[in-house]
C-alpha cells in the first residue's frame, strides 16, 4: 500500500468560534580547580541488572565495584556505577542488610501476563487459587501489579493497570483468565491428531490434510504470541529499573514440524535485514533480545504440574504416547523456560513451582544490583552487543542479561508501529481522531481515503513556543479476521510551525490532514483499520481502530448509500477539471474547480461551507437522486435541512453515483444532532430513510 503524500498537505481546522537501554544523564560539574562554571554533559549509559546469590539461593549483599568485572563484546568496560536496589521492608535485628545508597526511588512492580492462547484451559484451573494468592502476597508486601491477557484470538489486552488494591487484582485475574477457566468443546491446543492417525491405518491424504491444519494453527499461535508479548513489553519498557514479567502459560508455541520449518513474519525488529521466510526460532531469539535490551525479565509459571498429566487430560486416553507428541510438548516447555532463563529470570515448571516462586520473591523481586558503564560509541548503532559479568568470588552465582540490541530510532519506531497494529487497545495515550474510507472506483477496486484530526493544545503546539518544526508520523494497518496483518503503510508529515500557523491554531481544537492511497484490490470483505500516530518528541504511540467494509457496491441494495463523508468545500482555479478525482498532492477530492476536504470528526462550524460527499449505489434515476435531508435531536421534531447538489458524476465501472451536496444548517442552533438522509416518494408517507449521521454544530 503506497500513499500519495506529495509536497502539499491538506489541512483543516476545527474551531469553536472559527535507550531505555541507553539512558541520557545530565551531569553538572561545579567547583573544580579549573572552573567555577556549570557545564552540562550528556553521557550514554548501559544498565545491567544482576541477581547475586549463594549456592542456596540466598541474596548476597555488600558487593563493590572491585568484586565485579563487566565486558561488552569481549572488551572490558570501566564500571561507572554500582547500586544495590533493595525492596524488602526493613526489619530490626542482625539479619537486616546494611543501608546502601539508592540512585532513585524505585516502585515495586510486577507485570502478570495470562496466556490464554497457549494454555489448555482445564489444567490451569487447578492452580487458579494459588496464582491469585501469590499475587496478593506480593501486593501485601508492597508491590503494585499490572495484569495483561493474551487472548485466544491473539490480542494482548490490559485487564488492570498497576494497582495495589487486592479486590481489583482478583477481578482482573478472573476477567483475564475467563477464557482459560471456561471449558470449550474444541481445544485447538490438543496434540495434533495426524500424528496418531497411523495407528488407525488412515490414508495418507487424511494425514497430510490434518498435518497442514495443525501447522497453520501452530504458526498462527507463534506469530500472535510473539506480537502480543512484544506489545506488552512496548507498554512497560520505559519504566525505570528492572521490569519483571510473570508469564503464566502452558508453553511457548513450537513451529518446527515436518518440512515446514519457517514462518513469514513482518521484520518489525529491523534487525533481520530481510523480509522473507525465517525460522520461528530466529524470531523467538529476537524477542528475547528485545527483552534484554530494555531490562525486562521473564519468570515463566507453567500452568500444570507434570507433562504426563497433559496427555490424558486432552481426551487421548485411548492412544499411546508417541515420540512426536512428546517432542512437541517438550519443545514448547523448553521454549517457555528459555524465555525466562535467557532474560535473567527463572522458569517455574515443576511440581514445586510455587515454592520456587516464593524463593524468587525472597531474592529476585526483593533486591538486585544495578551496574552501569559507558559504551564505546557515541550513538546507537543498531547492532547486538554481548555482555559478560564475572566475579572474583567463587561462592557467588550471578544472573544477568547476556546482551542487548542497541536499537536506533528507526528500529524503535518500527517496533512500536508493529505492536500498535496488532494490539491497538494497548496504545491510547494521544486523544486524536481518524477515519479511513474505502471509496469504490471500479469492480472490487478501491481508494483508501484517510483523514486525521490531531489535538492542537497539548500535542501539536507543545510547550515550546519557539519550536519551528514537528514531524508527524502515521501508520495505517489493515488486520483481517484472523488477526493477521494484511496491508500496512506509513507516512511522514513534516509540519512547519510558523508564527502565522500558530496564530491560526491558537483557538482551534483540532488540526487535520488527509491523504489517499492508489487503487487497491482486497482479498477479503472486512478488515480492522488501525491508524497509529507516533509522537517523536515523547516517543509515545497511540491508535484509533475502526471497522472497514470493502465488499463493494455491487453487494449493496439498489439506491443505497455506500459512503457518506462530511467536509468543507473551497473553490480553486488550479484544480483539474476531472469529475471526482483524488489529488495526488494533497489527498483532496476534486470536482469542477472545487476541492472537498474530508473531516474525521463530525464537528461542523456553521460559518464554514459544510458539504457532504455521498456514493450512491447505481440508481436508474438519471435525472434526480431525489435525496432530502432533515436534522433532529433528542425530544425535538425533525427540521428540514436544505441541501444543494453541487456536482454529480456516474462511475459506471463501480456502479455508483458520486455526488456532493452543500448543506445549509443556519436554522439550527449549536448542539448534537442526527442528520437523516431520505429518498423522496410521491407522498410523505412513501419517503424512505437511507442513512442517519450524528453531527455536532459548534
């Protein structure tokens, strides 16, 4: 999908009357022997969290810089700082550790992720009470807990933001695990039956078909799990310090069956340097690298006690265990364990997993060391760097992240856009509006017409009144019913904040721009359109999600309205004379020396030329579309609204009429209305209501 974004940007105003990994520190040097002036120096630091325990798992305190040695890519680094982060409440007595200076106040936080996609439902129910009790114990010790759920459809959702309220956590866990605790008739996580069909002497065709079905499901779960975890990490990655994630799961999807050993996934990490088939294991390693790059540590909690309990519980009692079944389940558990151990965490998979978690709480979640050093480069290089930490003391066991990826700006943005596309509900910080309209131009041919309204105050203008430029980055993603990314595009809009524009924006609520795609053909009739807005200043991304119907006018009833878009109309001598063409320069609709600017929010100013663009399914009435308009609001009788037809053109290929009406709303007062579009009959009783559009008059 390529968007037409030329030199000009179409704008409109809505007016009420008209490295986490690399952290930049400011160091102030004063009162030196050479200068009494203050100088600001920017230092890039790499932070590495270290859990130090003895052979029995007890925390070691009192380490100094002399006890540790750190290297990057085999080259020893000078330790810039070493701090002991201690969370446990102080208790009197000789067991209390010495007071260590802390670099900053750290909040005790844990992120809990319930994996509904990869968990056999009835198994996790056995551990439900213990899981809730474990989280409540953390809250009582001073922790705040955040709850996510990876749903069966592959969407990561926030069920509860950080809280220390026990009742809210209980409710969040019940809600997050709703699809886990409830039994289903068809369990897609069942052992692939094609592996067992040989014992029934079924034909090879049946085995091949069922094999491909399982491979498709395994690939879907792999891609959704990777994207879901990436999205959750993008939400929390900028929190200070170490970020522990408790992942409650039945196993990480294993996709390495028969001759199909690769997966097609968008290279959102921009580190594979390619966009082609790649192994699931390679993508899985990139997920671990991302976690390590942002000090995110996984603690995996397997949802059942023993692997041998899994097989009978999925209705396979009548079949003997095969090597293939055992290999698949074993690899899923190995991957779940690798995700934890390779990010410096602990895999709690056996019968004693809750006792293991108690030990983790006493060590990892209560204290750790934070070591920092200055990397041997001035800016991010977009490459992976290996970390090695050693100690001179033989009685100490160290756990730490083994390396990190020094993401550059393009890679960080790509990761955010990829996360926002498939998990838009996680990113809603910027209150903007967006609309994506599929305009029919031929048989199953469409132009995607997108318009966005940005909040002026607090976002566009910002606090710095001297700033002259702001770059607006927007991504559009179409997600199909299988939660797969079908189409995507990204546009960059550099906006010059001149004094004249600032003056125009001073009383405006929104600033808008629009663009359009080339002609496109779609394989499916329905998508979710996700518009993502990235603020380069704050590195925050936000989304607006809507449904997109692209079934085509031919499937609509004769005379029905296919599209309806409010906007403003201006006259121009420079517009091309083509009837109803989309401008490749500014994304406006051009017709007979006029330009139509679409609006993404139906907030209309009576002082402006209010227009309505319609696409009407090929009526046989060549002379008159016989459309009428009326406006109403709660408790009041409808008021007739005059609509003057400005232009009309028949698109025979798409079998639609394109028509623009200018509306006269001067008889209405400010407020919320519903505009009803009807087709006139011979009598008032024969009038047919076609469409109702909400609008607000300012």
